[in-house]
C-alpha cells in the first residue's frame, strides 16, 4: 500500500518599484483623464477578447454513460480468461474505433497471484494523435474474480457496475464528445484490463494491465503532461478526496482538477478535506512510477467511516450492480474531466 503523504508549497512574489514623480496640477489632471480613457479602451478590448476566446465545453451526457455502463454489465462479470472478457473487449474496441482517431489494442498474458496466467486486453484510443501536448485518461474495465468485501457475499461473482464499468463508460462518453468537438490537446484514453485480480499485502498483484501498458509506454518514449485515472465514478452518493499518492506525485494537477470541479458546481462530490491522508493502491501508481507521468486518481472514498473500509460499502460485494449507479455522479465526474481537457490543456 502507498503510505506516503507529501505536499509541495510554491511561493511566488512580485515586487513593484514605484517612483514618485511631481506634476503640476494641470498636467496631473490631463494625465489622469488620458489614463482613464486608455483603461476603458483596454478593459473593453480585454472583455471582447475574453468573449471571443471563451471555450465552449461540450455537455457530458449522463444518459449515454449510464447506457455504456449497463452494456458492459450485460456481458456478465468481465473476469480475465472468460468469454465475457472477450465479448466486452470486442464491444469496447468497436466503440472506441467509432470515436477515436486511431486505436491500439494490446493483447498479452500477465502473471497473477499464484503464478496464474491471465489474459490481458488493453484498449487505447488516440485523439489528435499528431499533437505533441497530450493528456492521458485511464480506467480499468475488468471485474474482480470474486467478492471479498463482505461476509455475506464471499467468493461470489458480482457485476462490477461501479468498480470497473463506470470508469470505462465515462471515458467512452468523453471520447464521443471529443470526436464531435476536437480539443486543442491530444488525448490518449486507456481502458486497462486485469486491474482487480490482486490479493491483499501484495501491491504488485494489482493493476497488472496498467503495469504492462506503462512499461511499453516508457520503452516507446511516450509522454503526457499528466494523467487522470477514473475508478468507481458512478456510485450514488460518492465523494472524491485526493489520496496520498495523488497528493505526493501529482499534487498540483490534482488541485487543478478539484478546483475545476468546484468552480462548475460539483463541490459536494469533489472534497478538499482529508487531502493526502488516505493511502490506496490503484492504477495511477504504475503510471507515476513506471511511465513517469504525474497521474491523479478520482476514486470514491470514505474518510469519515465507522469501520476500517475506506471504499464505498458496495466495494467488492454483490451490491455493486446497476442499482447503485447514479447519473448525477457520472455527470459530475465526466463534466469535470471535459472542462479540464478544454480549459487546462497545457497545465
């Protein structure tokens, strides 16, 4: 588990040296009148320029994201080495090809707990592939092979509507919007596989698909300005806090995303309290550590809990189904990411 909490403070100061100048009264009045006229003209010009350069951010369609979530769930649990995995991968690839400029599919075999060979299918959509300035978006789409989040559902299969399907669904809807209105920045959308087959006390057994992608990206020299990970972004009543790894490794970018969310009306979802106090292992860890891309995690967390579970109550249980998926949550996350892409492309 990540047990680090860090923060960076950047102090900037601008010092203006002012010199006293003596004017006769008439000259001073004339100067003030001239200055006021110039200020009015500049203010009007700046306002006009702001209006003409304002970015039209697309509206995230929560109905569409909800339907994409339901379609993944309809295939059944997307467990590695199953037919549902193959069928869902084919559907995700087809949808991504319809939205992205180009698509890369990585098919490989990774070694899971107990030296088990697990089929891994990563799907990457590329928007504006020739753009040098790039942003990485990612979410895992697989389902944990068994429930272990509550005694009542131990070892049973579950839908993984929030934990897996919701993040991929939000990214598909974002890809659809990017096709209709191209942003200035290049965007790479990674739907990673075999994230959720890990075991406790073995950090290296998690995020296997993203680890493979990160190794390939580093070898290929891929770079992005920053990355945004989505995980469990559809649950009703979810709240999002900046975790310890995001604060330590991508603190400036995380604050920017939370600031954007709060500025457009989603302060109830994106919280500032408990910043850097929750330690989790997720897909953003290998992206930071292996690919060297500062990447933050938008993941549902419960800091003010009465038990030892920091994730929502449905995490890794049979309650993780379409009943807990909420369109307002999908909208809050999806609209925030769209605003980031269109208003902070070079952050």
